[in-house]
DNA sequence: AAGCAAATTTAAGTATACTTAAATTATTTG
DNA sequence: CAAATAATTTAAGTATACTTAAATTTGCTT
């Protein structure tokens, strides 16, 4: 019924739709999944036939309830594996995402529940992504904004890195930027929307491309 | 280069050849892998072309050095996963083998090494199967014989259950027969080669089919 | 609103891993 | 040792998931 390929399509459609709110284009999926646009068109029809998505010719895909259910389950498996590989097996950023990308597809309900229990039911993965429970429900999460949209001269706590790429995570750890760090947004350049942040005792410049991948919650103004 | 299907063929060929010493027949493989004999014949040629096995028409398969290397690596991955799932994640006999059968194919060298390290480099899996190291070397193992071939009126220690089937393992635990148990072989019936063993305070009859799957080492005669 | 470029689909073809049915080869047995 | 029987291969066909190239549709731009 659902193969590794199909699962990857469904997860990509779900997550892109969540992030961008609109129909997911063939071009986007082709890029993300490293296949031709023709392959996307093909698979789009198959997934629509099987009720995982709606696929309108020339206007892209949207997820259905059935597709969402599968996607949430995959997200759960992916994220629990990430926590496990990182916290228990001590793999590093370079390995964790890649491995989880494979393991998520071959993990039974019993196995993932055993991992969940072993980890004491974590609510967030190492990037700060929320982990759906068995029922597909996300943990309650306080309002977050990306650093790109947040206001200068305020203190924030980093609660999510919305990018799975290894390279970016390595860069962050080099800068001393890690999940749950406190951060002060000192300034923003009109010119290119880059931001200046104080973190781990240093001031760093971050491009807007990077800032939009860092999500934060506001901290009370510290009166010292 | 090597897919999940191919890996399962190679593992099956290696292990059957180890156990029975002769060419591995198409019929056997078809049964083991749940495919038609025609499929085995097809795949036999492919694997031979790629140098994993020798395949002579009408006389079955034998493993090559290259195939053996892959098979040992798979055995390592399979058995380490079994230990991990059983000892760390507390899955039971019903789940462990099935899960390992899938996970073995998608486990990178780095991940399996991390598991190996986490487990402190175990030498045997939960069935008592030896675990090859990174180099494909088996741990040194004392001489073992199956209960079927061992002598009556002697004490033994169980060191291996040479069967992955869930059903048999459940049966054993019901009888109080577990890995590393002491066992006394009290008698054997000529009629059907069934054996009588004293274990966990009880005397049990075991068919020869079962006895040949239990491997033991002899214990010094206890003089009490 | 016509023309154009970009996005997407259709068409035709490939590789993998199967299937069933027919043909072939090997082995057993009377 | 010749049938009969069992094992295996060959042949033809299927499903999945791709590819490239050609055709089509969409959404600008002027
Ligand atoms: Mn994946
Ligand atoms: Mn993540
Ligand atoms: Mn397997
Ligand atoms: Mn085992």
C-alpha cells in the first residue's frame, strides 16, 4: 500500500503545505525528492487514486485527511529516531537526519512505541520540531516567530531550527548558537534584512535566509 | 549495487551453505524467501554477474568471497539489532527477529558501530549466534554439538538456539529452557530420536527436530 | 488579447523484481 | 536403462518507479 517512495512524497507534500499554505508544486517536489517533474506527475496521480492527496493537473498537490495521518505518523517516527540517535547513540548532526530519513520507513508501531517509552515521551526533536503522539496530536507549543519577523532590541529564546540540513546545524554550533539558547536581537539591516544577534557572549551577523530558519519565543525584558 | 532483496538472497545463501555444506538449491531459496523458483533462477544469474555468488544452472548457488563479506556484514547488523531490541528496548521474541530483518538493510556502518559500542561489543546475540566484528571475524567459540548428536547421561550448557522462529523460542521459555541453562540429557528414544532432558527442575521430552536446533557444550560431570 | 516562457503532462522507454505456464534437465526407480 | 518424477530454467507478462523528449497548459507581459 505505501512504499518508501510514496511515504517520502507524502511527507514532503504535508510539510511544504504546512509551511507555505498553498498547493505543493511539481517543481518543488521534483527538487526536494531528486526526481524528474514527470515522475512527480506520475506519482501524483497514483497517490491521488489511493486517497493520500488531491492532485489537480497543472496545479499541484494538497494533502487529504488520510495523507495527513500517514504524514504525522512519519513525522513521529522520524523525530523520535532523531532524538534516539542523538541522545542515546551519540551520533552527530551529520548522521542523524540521514539515518532517520531511512529508518522512519521501516519502523513498526511497536518499535517506535518502545523508543518513545525509552526516551520518556519527548515532545521535541533535536531541532525543536514537535513530535506528534500516537494519535497524531502535536504537543501544545507557545507562539513562535522566526528571527526574521521578530523585533530588534528584544531578548528571545531559540526554540526551533526549521531546517534539517547538516551544514546549517554545524554552522550554528560553531557560533555557539544552540537550541534553547538565549539570544538578543540587537539590530537589523534594511538593505538585506540581515540581523545582528548577541549570543554566547558574542555578536554575530546572520543573513535573512538563515534568520528565517531560526524560531524563537520572546523573553521578558531583563531589567539589569 | 545491493538492494534489500539481493541482501536477503545473499544472507540466505551464505547461512544455508554454512549449515549444510552443499550448494544452495533454488527450491530452498524459493521457500525461504517466499518467491517463485523462477524468481530465484533470475536473481541467481544477476547475483552471479555481480560476483556475489557462483550460480550453476540446475545445481544451485555457492557464495564467493565478495558475497561472504556482505553476508557477514549483514549478520553483524542483524544480530546487533537483535541484542539492542531485546536488551535495550525490551521487545520480545515475537518482534525482535522480524524488526532486525528489516533494519539490517538500512543501517549504516556508523550507526551499527554506535550500537555495537553502546552495547559494549557483545559477542553473541539473544539466540547465542556469534556476532562478527567490523572485520567479519567471528568470536572464538568453544566446540558445540546439537542436542541431537550429544550423549545421554551427561550434563550440558545450552549455548545456542539455531532457529530464528518466534514459535520455538516461546515454547522454550514456557519450558524454562533458556540460553545458558544447564541441562541433563537423561535418555534418547531409538524409535524417533526424541530426547529426555532435565532442565529447570523438570523432565521434558523434545522431538529430534527440536533437539537438532539446540546447541550445547559439555559440562564436567558433577560429582555430588 | 496575443504571444511567450515557464510549468506540467504525456508518451515512450528502462531497470528491478516479481508472477504463471511451458519447456528443459536431473534424478530416482522399476 | 528407460520412464516417470522432481527440480529448474525459459518465456512471456505485470507492477513500480523511474528516465528523456515532445506536447500541452498556464500565467505573464506587452
Ligand atoms: Mn524518508
Ligand atoms: Mn528534526
Ligand atoms: Mn532482511
Ligand atoms: Mn539471532
